[in-house]
């Protein structure tokens, strides 16, 4: 569902996976050298350089897939309510448009055409695609933040100058490099290359992620932010129970407030309020 059957996106992901494995080995060796020398080895310069380029590549892969996935989902939702005859007409028109929008229509990517066709005809495909997009939101936003920090030397979502952009430290547990990424309002995130790799491997099939229903997502967009991408809200359940929660990027419940901690079914949320 993340890359579908598009051979070119899969090739891009494969290349990133190859570089990630190389970096895993380099990070392990870096940690060994650090322990032996009791200081940061000079080889950290090479690890830092490749790690930055890997982040840029990961960002572009996720950005490209999310853009395409959202286009496909939007089209599928648009034609879903049409009559069968009109729906098939719209699908044929969109398939032809995808061909004509290609650099060479004679060699248009068939995977892109199939995605639009499947989205228009298959409700379960749209449901799974929406779920994968939603689960990708938090990992993508962290990749986006570090990419802006490293490439543009800016604080994400602002025009403020960054704080020591490109300067990395080593995680002494695994050798992976991490960056302190300023997010504005004195908020800083520590983002390691290894954590990004693990999050992106996990999210496509991670059913444990608590994603709010689409209707609730629309309501929460209107509520004020507490921090970068985070809102502190009160959710109302079907049985009338209310509890506080922290929600990231209007989609994912990151934490339920309560002692002892309580578990909720996000599908049972019927309303959301500002705290």
C-alpha cells in the first residue's frame, strides 16, 4: 500500500534501503571507535555527510508518494458516489489524463493509471490508502522538519534562521547521528537517522497507531495548537466519557491523559473540544 506496484518508487525505496544498511554498519563501527578512542572519531564526518543525503532522499520519496496517494484518494472519493456508468466514464478520462501528463504518453507509467482506476472502483482500497496516509503523517512531519533544518537552515514552518544546522551528535546507544532541530517557541526535537528509518519501516502496517476518524480530524483542525503540530484536546466518547489527549497533526492521538492510564477506542470518539 505504501508504494503499490510502481517499479520506480520501489526502486527509489530499495536504494534508500541499501544506503540505510550501509549506514547501519558505519554507525556500528563509529560507536566501536568512539568507545576505543574515548572521543569522537574523524570518520563521523563521513557518516554525517551520508546521513544528511539519506534524509534528503527519504524526504523526497515520502513527499512524492504522499502527493500521489492524496491525488488518487481524492479522485476515488469524488467518483465513488456517481452512478456506475458515469463513474466508469470519469475513470477512463482520468486514466487518459494520466497518460497525457506523462513525459511520453506512449510510455506512461501503468502503475499510476491502475491506482486511479482501483481507487475509483474499490472502497477497501480507498480505506487502506487513507489509513496509510494518516499513519505516515507524524513520520513525514519529522522528516520534513529535519530536511528544512539541514537543507534550508531554517526553523520549519517559519523564515527564522536555524540553530547550528547540520551539526550532529552521536547516539551512544547505537552510533546513529542525531540533530537538535529547533521548532520555534523554544521547542526542540532530537531526531536521529536511525529513528527515522525505523519509523518509516513501521508505519505502513502499524495498526497500533491511534488515528482519529475523518470527521473528528476536520473538527480538530479548527482548534488552537499547543506546540509544533500538537494540540491538547478533550475528546468525548459515545458513552459520554470525556478525557484529555494530545493529538499530533490533527490526526494521531499521541497520549491519553489519565492516572492510571486509560485506553480508548478512537472510533468511539464523537466530539472534540479545546482544553
